[in-house]
């Protein structure tokens, strides 16, 4: 049975009628450019062939009735009293409804069924995918006429307000605006972007899922963001033209931030240098120099682990291992950090074997299974028939 028929059937069984529409929004990977988005820098993400699916329909009353397949659970709220729930999962949907209301758009009552195949907690932005699937689908259902960029921003704000993570725009942007077989080079300040063909020649992408998500993840994320903001505040005393780390240089940081805090200096320097790496990696990709792109990825990992300090032992172990493999040209941790996946560029036909080879050592070291995940660069949010 097709995904569409399955969705329709489940919706019918749960809500007693057919949905008005169905949509999907994918998870994402990011080749390079980590923790740069909230510093108005550059990123190189794309959507993957794993997505969150929603089926929905309007209701006659003012209720929102949700059902999440992953949790086998309903959730109900009045459209007039949308607020964060202790349950967790409804927040990614309710947060979007709340943002729409903030914009003066008033969704009426609706039922929404959500399912998906983006692995949860693997750093593939399943939460952004839920937000974007919801925003995209509600926009269609109620004909709000929002642009894709606006839908991405609504998702990001939902994450800030209802999930408590002050994330950047990368995940939502990739989920909504990606194009099959391309990555997006996104300027997170202007939101100008370019679709760059993901032509890897003899290489392919593989993710290694550490199967951990350390509890530090969201508090450390907000801490790093604060460090960057503090760095900018200090810089602005000397250089008022600096609006974000996007405008800073390592020299500026050396002279202004370093004397005040070695730690904040190191964090800010990482961001400035990571933006340069995105530029270099993207040029390398465009000119088919995959080895050079991979080299930038290895460097990025070293820096995010040692300087920005959002890696963890499991991620470092896997990247170190990959570095020793002649068929691997690049590897690094991906996403917010403290778990999730590494992203690797591996000579075609070798990834499965290498993943099998490292699994026992990984298990010995951490007591955890290791899974390779193969992904294809896919298109952003779409309606389903
Ligand atoms: C998470 C956030 C993104 C981005 C990355 C790190 O995925 O949601 O906005 O900051 O971490 O690059």
C-alpha cells in the first residue's frame, strides 16, 4: 500500500472521515556550517528522503484534535487556549498554531494526524519537520497564502516559544525549501539562497547514528548562543558596525574579546572560521573537488569538538575512526551536537562494510548499537494526493 493510502486509511479509522488534505515535510542533513545559522552566517543543508506526514481536515467546532502515531496518543485543545503541553510532542504543532495566531491568522478547529519515518533524536530535525509539515498543511487548508520562507520562520519561532530551543533557521528552511539532488547554500542573514547540485562523483553520503542524545543538548545550545551574543556585545563597543558574528574577524576577536574571556573568544572564533569553511567547502563541491570538501568537514569536526565543545565521546570516536579509513574523505558531527549522527563522505560501495567493521568497537566502548543511515538529497514540503 502506498504511503498516501496508508495515511488516508489511518486518518479515516481515527477520525471517521477522509482528510481534506495530506502533506509531508522532510528531515534534513547539513554538509557543513554548524552553529552558524543563529549567528547570521552560512549553512549547506538539504532535505532527506525521510519525512513527517500529516493528514488533516477542518472541524465544525473550535477544537484541535491531534493524533501522533509514534506515541499512539490523542491530544485535544481548544483553538482559543493554545498553550505548551507537558506531553512534549503536541508542542511542535501547537507552537505553529500559536505563531499563526500571533500573525493575525486564525485557524479554525481541525483534526490532524501525524506520522513519519524521520528517526527521532538522531539529529535529523524531526521536530522541524513536524513544525513545517504542520505550517505547510495549515497554510493550504486555510488558504493563508504564506510563502515557504514564512512557513520556515513560523516553524523556527514555534521551536523558540513552545519547545524552548532558540534554534536558527537552518532546519526549517531546509525542510521547506530543498530541491531534489541539490543542497542549499543559505545566507542566514538575508535568507538569500542558492541550490547547489550535490554531485559527489565516486562518493556517497552515509550517516552513522550514535544512538545517543545527551541531556545537555538543549541547555548547552542556548548557552552557546548566549556566548556568541556576549561576544558580539563586546565587539560592538569597539566596532559598532558588527551586528553579528557574521561581521566579525578573528583579529577583532583577538583584540576585544580575548582579553575579557578566553572561553567566549574561542567560541566566537569557531563561528567566524566555520563560516569560512562553508565557503571553501561549497566552492570545492561546485568544482567537483570532493576530497577538499571532505577535508573541510574533518577540520570542522576538530573545531566544533575542541573549540565550540558541543561534540561528545561517541561522535569523536566515530569521526576518529573514519579518518583512518582510506575510502572516507570527510566526516564530522552534524546538527546541534551531544549525540545524533555523524555525516560521512565515503567512496561508493564501502560504507556498509565500514559501518559493520566499526560497530563492534563502538559497542565495546559505549555499549551501544551503531546504525548506518543512507540518505538522498530530496525536495522540501509537498502536498500528497
Ligand atoms: C540545531 C538547530 C539549528 C542549528 C544546528 C547547529 O539543528 O535547530 O538551527 O543551529 O543545531 O548548526
